[in-house]
C-alpha cells in the first residue's frame, strides 16, 4: 500500500495561474511521486515550481501508458466553462483517475461532500452538510457555510461567502468578495459580480451585480 502512494503520478492540464495555486497545494501534500504539466502555449521543458511542461494535451494518451494514472484540470474559468468541460470529458474517456485536491490550509468538515475534480484553495472553509459538485473551483479564502449545495463546474471566487443553505446551479460564477445570504438559490450559467450582495433568488443565464434585492 505504501508503495502505491509513493508511485502515484499526476498530470496537470493547463500551466497558468490556476495551475500554480493547485500545484502549490499538491507540493505541500506530498501525495504524488511525480507531477507534470500539459499546456499548448508553454514551451516544452519549462518548469513550474520544479514540475516540467511535457507538451500539449495530445500527450495525455502517452502519459497514462507511462504510469500517470491521475489527471487534474488546472485551466481556470471565470465566465466560460466550456474548455474545462471539454477537458473533463477527454480525461474521463482516456481513463484517468480524477482526484479531489484540497490545500492543507483549507478547513473542510468531515460531514461535507466534495466531487471529483474539485479544487479547494487556501484558507477556504466548507462547513457541515454542504455538498460541492464535480470539477468546481472553490478559491482562496471563500466560505461555504452549512447545508449549501454547489453544482458541477461552479467557480466560487476568492473571499466570497455563501451563507447557510445556499444553492448554486451548474457552471455559475460567484465573483470575488460576493456574499449570497442564507437560503438564496442561484441558477445555472449565472454570474454574480465581484463584491455583490445577493438577497434574493436569481434565475438561470443571468448576470447580477451590486445589491440584488
């Protein structure tokens, strides 16, 4: 069993800013014996925090045969999740295992649930009986209070707060410093602007900002 842990290898897909946040968390956990990165826009051989860029996404089939059984999407998303969704489908079809990555500085209740492919950043709090879907980004310093439900491919930005029993629909974006008060439901494919305060339900395919009441 110990040897299995030592030999775990993972490929990160995307080498930009979000990759650096995820990679920093991975290096602190020391769960993987080797980490490489694919990115079509970064020169092969470039190193990010000591981890090598090995090519573009066409390398993924070769990497899984080379013992990289784990893959994680490190392309960020702000208002468009299409690339993350495409990559998620690709790595599922190839057969990679997709982990959950939680920065050691985050606090996650043992009674919370988190879906595969989700990243939880530094100083984030996810409280009891909350559920986070697959392939989400729960970014630095955000608070997900008790009994919240966050659907797949949602991005909760830095410093934002979801008070108790908030529901966020799939592929939505909660901007930096935004607050959604208790019991509010946010629809799918919806954007809540930075520093907004949401006091009432918001439907699908909507953009809101400021005080929403």
